[in-house]
């Protein structure tokens, strides 16, 4: 059985759990990180020298990096609807997954540490404001894309890109700040809320 190492407060762990439920993969989860077992433990570092969750173990294969894990699971289980075989269509899905993991994720980092995690090392008001401004700029980019597709981030159908993006949108709405109006993003959030796995791992009260 697939083993997922990580604690469900982590947005990156929740990506993997949502993907598993979306695909219908049985898994067992083992607590690591946060207030659970420390990822500085040598046993964990042997699996991921970066000391970050999630890690999955599948038939002896050890993988890290949440978006890579999503792609692996979709590919292994033949879910062409999530990760298309067409090179051009697949590239659109992977492009938005990579954007989420880099530019989008980086924009909110300081604000989330300050406003959600209450991290005392992230309380500079100028940097909080700059992070919120950058975050809103990236949400606007997403809003324009969703207004174009009228449905999901990579097109008219739900894909693997909507898993990291959906959790990112949930984090946006769950963080206590003044939210500009992005109508396409709000509609997308409601559209995703018809999916049971999103309600379980995304819109579940955790940012």
C-alpha cells in the first residue's frame, strides 16, 4: 500500500492526499513534521535530505516534491483525464503546476507565516504588505486564466493542475486579509467545492 509521510496541516501533504482520493488510491499516512515527529530525524532525512514533507513510498520507490508525486500517481494509474497524453495539452497542465510551485507559492510565503502561522520571525509590516500585494497580483493572473477557460485552470476539464491550484485558492480565502474581488477565482472555488476530495482536504478549515 502507498505510504504518505507527512501531517495533514501541510498544504503540500494535502495535495497528495487529495490526489489519492481523486484517483481512488488506498494509502496509509504516517505523521511527520509540524508538531509530530521531527523531519530532522535521520530516518526521515534518509528519505528526503531536504527535511520536508511529503514523502511517499510506493513499492520501494521513494518520491518527494508534492507536484511530482501528483504527476506520478496520475501517470501510474492511467488517469489521462488528470494528466493528458497529448504533449501540448499535458504541457499546459504541467505549466500551471510549476507556476503554482514557484511564483505563486513564493508570493504568499511571508504573509502566511505572519498571518496564519503567527511566526514571530515574520512580523515586519512592510514585508507583510509586500507579500500580500504580490500574492494579489498572482491571484489576478489566475483570475484572468480562469475567466478565459470558464472552468478549470488548464482548460474546460478538471486536471492535475487543479489540485495544487485549488489548495492555493483555499489558502488565499482562508488567510485573514482584505481580499480584492476576483470573480473567476471565487466561481472556481465554488466549482471545486462540488468535489468531495476537495472538501475533505482543501476547503476543510485549514489554510
